[in-house]
């Protein structure tokens, strides 16, 4: 009986949990059982899980023709073992093909699908003998990264953004995302350097940093919250919201974050406005507990409230509201690759209905003259400009204003770099919203619209 390495066994179990819809990859990979593995094994688990999820659709296209009955239903554990084996045969060259095949067969046996072990052995041996072109080689026929995305997603992106931008989105979805940091103080950079973390400058924000090498999550600075992992685009949204206070007359210092977990943007608001009182809402009880734990240092001025953002009762209370709403997440497929396997076109109208409800509640909660920042990490118009357009049509006391002055204010204050500001100016839509496209922007995909209650 072939032995199965602890890393491949862990990856197999995580992929099964994801397939059953029980959790997301990033959550499962942060669990203690994975963190306890030696660094090489832990890195391999991450590479296998994310690699299979990113290339799953393309891998299935390689596997299916090698089955005796290509259209037949294959039990989930068997298919996952095939995908794991195929991914390693095509992308990883450190392990001999025979070892990869033997371990995949053993995974099937241990999952109580011994009857399929012969089929798994045969399919992977055939794949190993005539490996396809790597999908990273876009010159190969039918091997472009877009084939690792659902056809319906690719088609709608081409229609909305064009072919070139869509290919950039797809390439970004297949790549390991940049790890961006927000540092609590400048001296944290020296602390991380002494801990063996090599940092680089970010693309948009002067204070942000990227991790060039090293595992920042093992450092004291990360564990204590002095260094926080947060995409640069996500940081930018909070900076845009923070900059709005300069435009407000008679500011009372009352802010609302409608969908606050995991709390990164709330922290930026608190850091930029030490005098402000902030209400941070979260509906999910588990995420609320995590939010409270993360924001405990600000317990005297941040109220973490268990609340449905679509049903907030406050009216004309807050100077500023950040509505970073739950969305499809299609701007984060490189970071959350399983989204492409779960999301369906019919999910978008349902998402948009809730997003409109949250935005209506946010606009009720802001006082006359106050600002609402609406943001998503979605690439889909139904969740972005169509939500804003619909809400504006239904509420005659609100107007959309351009994000451009916020970009200029952040640039003049040294928060956004000069090259970053120049880039962001080119990302403004005709309505004055900001759209960051992954693969084109140095961030995940985001949409940001700014609104003002006028009466």
C-alpha cells in the first residue's frame, strides 16, 4: 500500500470540504491543523488547494476525454483525486509521475472508493504519457486561462470590458495574488525586516507594503496587529471614505460601517479619525465575534453591533456611512478561486436586491449633507452601477458625486502616491465612480461610488 503524504492528504480533505460547500479555502487553510504542519508541507497544501481550484475547469477538460464514459457522473472524492493528480502531473515537476499516481490511487482507496482505483490509475497514466500543453502557455490551442473560468463569466466580461481586459482578468484569476500589508507605524517595517520578511513598495498607497518573501503570519508584528494583511484596493476604499470628512460641514464625528467584518476598513477609519465614534455592524454571529476581538483596542469608541445592514433603523444620524456590501466577489477570483465554481448567473439579481436594500438603509442613516461610500469587490454591473442607478432613481434626496476630489485629496496628503493618483484618474467611470479591474489594476477588482444626501 502506497503511503500518502500529510500535505496531499490535507489538500484532498480540504478540497472535499469546499466541494460540499462547508467552508471557503482561505478559512480552511488558516485552521490549526494546517498551521501546525512544517513549512514545506504547509506551502504544498496551499499550492495544491489553490492550484486545483484555479485550474479545476481546465483540468476537467483534460480528464474527461480519458474516461471510458466521458459524460458519466464521477463521485466527488474520485474526481478530486483525479484533479489533484492531474494538477501535479501538469504543473509540478519535483515529484516523479509514478509517485503522484500512486498517491492519487491511495487517496481514492482511503476514501472508500476502492472500486475506482483502477480507473484513476489508468487515467493518470495516460495523462502522464501524453501531457497537454501547460495552460500558462497561451499560444497552445484551447489552453488560455479563460478556459479555467465559467464560459458565462468570460462572455459577459468580454461584452462589458472587451477582450483584452477580460484576458487580463482571467490571467489575474490564475495567479498567486500579491500579499499587501498595512503597517500600524513606520517602524513596523524595520521590525518585519529583522524578522526575515522582505518587503516592497506598493503601487497606489505610500504607506502600504507588499511581501516579497517570508511568511508574515509567523511574526509578532502580525500576531499583535501591527502588520495587517489587506489588499491595497481594500485599503484605498477606507482611505476614500476617511477623506470624505474634509468635505462635511459641522461634522459630529459619527461614522457607520454597515458590513464591517473582518474589520480592516473599520480600523482605518478609526486610525484616521481618532475623535470619531463608529458603529460597526455585522449580521453573522461568528464573524461578529471575530470583529469584536479584532477591534478590542477601540472598544471605547467603536460599537460592534449585531445587525442586518438592510434593516437599520437609524435616520439622519451619521456623518459618513461606508456600505462595503456583500457581493459575488468576482473581483477576487485569484484570492478566492472557489467562487467561480459556486456562483451562477441567477445569483446576481438576488445579490443586487439585497445590495439595494443595504444602500437604501445607509442613505437613510446619513444626515443631510453627509456622505455614503458604496463599494463592492464585484466586476458585475448588476451589483455596481445598476444598484447605484436604481437607488438614485428611487430616492430623490440623494445625488452621486465624483470620487475624483477624494483621489486628489489623498494625493496631496501623501496617502496616494503620484503614480498611483495618475493611474486612479484613469479608472474613473463617466458617472465619477472608481472601477479597479484585476490584471489591469495592481489590486483585486473593486467598484466605489460616492453619494451625498442633499436634503
